C-alpha cells in the first residue's frame, strides 16, 4: 500500500510539471564538451576553430559569434557543476577579441590583434547577457563590469533615425534589427535586475517599444530588420528574434506586474510554436532555436505550462538521434561547426535544469 501511494504521488508530480525526465542530458553534455575541446580547441594558442575542417584562405580561428554561443553553453554547464568550471577558459579566448584601443570598448568580430574587423552590436549583447547571468550566479564583479561595458557599447549604436532603435553593425549603419534590439532589451533588463538603476529599465522599455512598433508582424512574430534610410522592412522571420522578445516581455511582466507584457509573451509564444514547429521539427539553425528556448523558459517560470517546452524537448531528441555523425559531432552538414556544438551544449544544459 505504501509503495502504491508513493507511485501515485510521483504520477501527480509528473502530471503537474509535464516532464517525465528520463534522458541523461548530463551524459550528452559531457560528450559534447569533450568533442568541442578535442576537435575545435587549440591548446597552444588557447583559441577555438570555427569548423572541424579549415579550407585554404579561410581564417584559422573562430569568429566571435560562435564563441558567444560557447560562452552561454559553458555558463549553463557550470550551473550544473559538471566537473572543472568551463566558462573561465572560454573567456580567456573571448578576451582576445576585445578592441581595447577603441574610444568605446567592445568586442570585434575577429581577433583584435588581426586588424580592425567590424564590431556587431548583437555579438556584444550576447556576451553581455551571459556575463550578467554569470554575475548573478557567482557574484564575480568582473562579469558585472563586462555587462556594463557592453551596455555602453550598444548604446553608442542608438540614434533617432527610424524613430530610435539600435543598429546591427557599428561600421555599416544601414539596418536596425530585431537581433540587436531584442538582446539589447535583455542586457538592460538584466542590469536593472542587478543594480536597480532606473536608467536600465527605461532603456529596456524604450527598445522594447521601438521593436514592437517597427518590426512586429500582425501575427505577433518579428521581422528581421528595417533598412536605413529607406525604412523598407526585411520580412524574414527567425526563431531567435521570437525568443528574445518573449524573454523580454516575460521579464518586464515580472518586474512591473503589468499583465500586458504577460499577455504579449503568451501571444508571441503561441505564434512562434505554430509558425516554426512544422512536421515535428524546428528550423535547422540550432543556435537560433536555443535562443528561442530561452524565451519560452522565461515564460515557463511564470506559467508552468508544459506546452511551452514540449516541442523543444522533442526536437532536441530528434537532433540527438538523427543529426550526429559517427564521432558524435552534431550538425546536418559534412563539415561540423563550433556554433552547432555550442548551441546543443546549451540546449541540453538548459533542459537538464528542468
């Protein structure tokens, strides 16, 4: 009788959460981490390769964007406390991209000592978001200072053309994108959560409202960008833009208790699932998808609705079972990429925390 009662309680708990977790995500995480450090890492330089096969005339080392993905993956692995901390080593590589000689510091798209490569506001924002999250976890002030530095750099990309908003690229100010404004909202929100300084909340609301006004479609999802000065809208839709705006709305609701934000997060989440999850799969860019997952996870904190996450869990299983090679490297293409490994590292690490 006692055993039956225990089983009944377990079934109730599973029903409440919606997750009957049987997958050994930690085993997967350890394998992906090992593969990254074996295939994509060069111990002599402390740097990472972008692909497992570098062609002639291609740059040897990774651009910054895949390292942004690896930074977040490493941070989520460290949340799980799996072995030696992963993030510090990744940060040593990332610091090689820091353009310290610029009037406003920020990270270049390629190694800082390799020349004056472009600086992208969104690449820097991904670093800032993860830095703020790491500070909350570790209270290491270096990460808070990094998040503040990124905030100052991203705001140097703001002007009143098109009514406001942040550009995408520092040296080519011809588009303002959801992918630079959505994460811009999140950088500001996370700094507000830490410091309680009103300027950060004001910035978050300003950028959120601009993005919603200028780049949201009637179905609730977000277009890619508006061109400057023509104001022509690029109407492509990507999962990560959906994710940052759900994430932003969910946090704004938690901070302000304004139910308009919660209703918006739910609306965009429903639209995102309907639009992107087709034939039992998400689109092919793993990192775009894991950024979308972040938004649904933030909403799940409020709603506890399994429907927000069930399709992500199914897609993660599909990827693991059908899109790995004989060496365990993940990706649909023959040449494997660091960003794909890093994205799925984060994906499974976040699911392991449920």
